[in-house]
C-alpha cells in the first residue's frame, strides 16, 4: 500500500462508507458489517446517489443477512473501482484528484518524489512516458471489514432456530466471503472457535497457486500471547494471519479491553523480539495443514504487524514504525473531526471540536458488559438522562444485536432495553436496600445505552435517511486522545499531520502516547482497588497485585528505553506517573 497508515473501524456508521471517500487516494479503511439494516440503507442511498438500480433484499428472503452485506460490499467495490479508474485518467493539472493522490503521500515516498520530479519536467514525450509510469504504480486503498467475533447472537424466526451459520458473526463473515472484495476481515474482541472454523468453508481465504490471498485475515489483539494462541488455532486449519493489528487496551475508541496491566511499549517489544520465531512456527503449522489438500505456494506469506490507539503526533508515529519495525499505524478517532472522511452529524461534530478532556470517559454504558469509551455531550447520553428523569429508563430494543441477558426472561433481552431495566429496578425496589445502595445499583442498571441504534444514527442524519419515528440521539465512542484535537479538519490537513508536514497539536499540552496510556491504566487500577475494598477476596487480590506489578515493569521498561535518548520531558512525566502508581496500596 502507498500509505503507512490505515483508518480503523469507527463505531457502526461513522466509517460505513469511508472507502468511498479515501480508497481512491490509496488509503485503506475498515467498515463495520455487524448491522445488515445499516448496510442495506447505505446501499440504497449510494445506489440512488450514483444513479444505479437498487433491488431491495427483504428480511423474508432466506440468507437475507449475508446477501445484504455482500450486496453492499460489492457496491463499494464497484464504486471505488470506478472512482479510481476515473482518477487515473485525469490530466496532471494542479487541483485535480490525480495530483491530490500523490500530494497526500509522505515526502519520503519514492512515488511522491517521482511525481514532483515529473511536474518539473518540460512538456514533451518524456513527460508523457513519466506520467504513464506513475499511473501504473498507483494502488487504491483496501476496503476491509470488521467483525466483533463474540457478538454472535443466535437468530430465530417464529421460535425456530435458523442454524449455526445464521448467527450474527457467521452470517457477516459469509457476506464478506461471498463478496467481490479483495480485502481483509478484521476479527476483534476475542476468539470465537465456531467463527474461526467457519472460515475454512470459503476458498478465498486460502492461497492460490501463486501463494496469494483474495481474502485475508487480520487479528486485532492487545497482547502477544492472545495473538499467538489465535494464530496457531487458525494455522492448524491452513488459515494464515496476514496481519496482527495491535491496539492499546484502554487508549482507544469503542470498547476497551484492559489487559492485565500490560502496556503498549512492552507489548510491541515482545512482538519485535519474537516476530520471526512466531512466523516460522505458524508457517510450519500452516504448510502442514495445507499440504494434503491445497497448494501452499512457493513463497513465505506476508505477515504484517501494525499498531493503533492513542497515537497523536508524527514523531510518535515515526518512532513506533522505526523502533518496533512495524509495517503501519492506525489513526481512528482523529478522523471523526474530518467530515469528508466520516459520518458525524453537525451537532456531534461541533461538540467534539469544542470538547474538553473530561468530556471523554471510560464507562459501563455497553450492554456487552465491557468497558466502553463514551462522550458526555453525546445526544444519546442526554436522552438517557432525560428518560430517567421522566421515570422511563432504558431504550426500545428494535435490532436486538446485543440481547444476551436471561435473568428475567427465557429469551435473551438487552440490558439497555426499557424492558430489562424496569424489571431490574422492580427487583431492586423489593430488595430492602439502603437508600445509598439503591441509588448506586439504580445508576449501574440505567447507565446502559442502546448502541445498536445510537452508533448508526449519525450516518442516517448525515445522509438524510432518518425515518420519522427513529430517534435522532447519537452515541459516539471516541478515544480519549481526541481531546487534543480541537477543531474540524480536512483530509489533507490530517494526512499532513500524520506525516509531519504540519503539526495540528502545536498549541496543545499533550504527553507522549505511552505516558497517556500509562495514566489511563493507573486510573483504571485506582477504580478497581476501590471496588475491591467493598468485596475483598483472594482472587481479586492476586489480580490487582499482578496488574500493578505489570505496570511497574512497564515503567522500568520505559525508563531504560528513554534514558538512552535522554528525553527529559518524557522521563519527568514518567516519574510523575510512577509516583501516582506507588501511592496505590493493595
């Protein structure tokens, strides 16, 4: 790929059509395919926008969910191909998209240097040949998809189970696998053996005679051990992991999966030290599994290692790439402030641009029971509080993707639903709790919000697709790093910032990405210790001590790393964080 960064998945609707905005410039991005209603409505929108016929896929059709997803991905593929071919045919005239393609590349790119050299050439045959050579080297960005592996609800029609291949995650995979895309599926949020076994049914995930893949597997992971365990499971089935996408456990957008105190720097170091040995082990398992049934190919398959979560400056970006020998980085939340790239409605966009650091917080809002990065000014949060004040907590549950609770019902319901919250509140009222305990438990129950609707709404608002009876409340899940970006930007500005051609944070007092993450982990540990004091047990004590020890090991690692470079600003900030950590007593 011409660029050394990608745009990760952003909620459900924020990056649902981002490839149509950046792929022609060689920038790769990730689309969520968990919601087939969203993909169907966006297919209708973009078909109409491009004067193409639209044949709806009704929910009454068999296999409607994978069919809808495939149809949308095929549309994205066709439209991006059309955009890219049109761009390549343009004249090299200042202001044309073909010039923008090259001018978005980093200054160190040979392709950009060749472009700048060509632009200085005198008119004539040699310049035309040079231009044709540049056109032949152009590559479009990849259209990749994201599946949260464990968001895999069972589906029924009139009480009849539709079967294992119709669960949410498997149907989404089938939709991707049967599409025309040549791209990657990013598997996140843990391991799902049923889903991983299902991948074996699709030939596109296996190498052709040249050893190349039409569909690739990317694992989003937060530590080396989980990466290796999952990759070995897949390799034994003849499935190759083409990329390990390492994400900070807490310094990220969306759901946050706190590691056991493992910090990003030491995790990246472990990948760096063990990368070659891991590749060799996986290749041995992979070729053994393939030899009996398929062509292995005559070359070692590519296996990238990338990182994302909380990166804020070009210096950090370059340091991570160079020191840890990474292939690329991911920049997600900052692109929420780039309207030409993502679907953020006007109200939310301006709230983000004017937000303060304490507007971003780690919450228990997700019905999945996993920590969730939330945004206080979001209209969904305001609606939640309004419903509580009116005595009607909870949300109508229409999509039912996150129905996983059977505490009161035979069929699973969502903990963000008004049905569940009312049942739970009734139980609390009958439990003879103290006033203080009741308020605390009530707040825990009513903190949950509907993400199925809220994370799509912004896309509907921006494309004028919101239906009359649909809520206009937006849920958004930016990472805390977005607090340092304080206005609305263009694509060119953000890309130039990533590559160091400009500095959008020049006036911002922001610590290094490693320090910011460390402080988030210390805050998390503090919270866990306070919870622990209310219910002391040996297992929790062991967990907290291990967690704190890993943070202390991380601090030692950072001391050694930055002492060598005599980075006093970093070391001073590290010393302050270390003092905070030492004050935590378990």
